[in-house]
C-alpha cells in the first residue's frame, strides 16, 4: 500500500504496511548487536552550522545515550565548555507526558533558532 499526504488509512492498515520493513530492521539490529552496539532514535542540532538531523543511529553500549533506562529522556549538550565530555541531562521520558511535551517544545524552539540563525 502506497501512502501520500492525501491518503486516509486506518492505524491497522498503516501498521500492516510497515511489516514489509521488518526484515530490514531485524538485520540492522543483528548487525548492531554483533558489534556490541544498540540502535537509538536521536535528534541532533548544530547551531553553528544551522543544521538539524533526526534518525535511527547505532551507538556503542558505553555511549551516554545508551546508559539510561529505556524510557528515560536523555539530552546531551556539546558546547565549547563541554566539548570533550558533553553535559548530560536525564529525566522521565515516555512515562511522563508533561516532561516529554516540555522537551519537545524546547526541541522545536531550538530548531527554529537554528533555522533563523540566532
């Protein structure tokens, strides 16, 4: 099933259509595990370059983004002062709606600053 902006599908249809990607992600997970790594969905903002990226990335098990509990919201800030060892903030993620909304609001705010060069 092909989807575009105008498509109206049920959530069951959408989830069913995603199944065709299962093998791709299963392989990606196995490849990561073989290297001692895990996948995390992360966002990155570079204020200097005015860029932002969002995606599923592989990280070593020792990386700070991997060390939290699965449901934690982790934020790493790499600045001139924290270049070699990023400042890390950890808080409730998906288990706390207010916290997730607050962080999302800050991400949107930062993204707008990146886009406007402030």
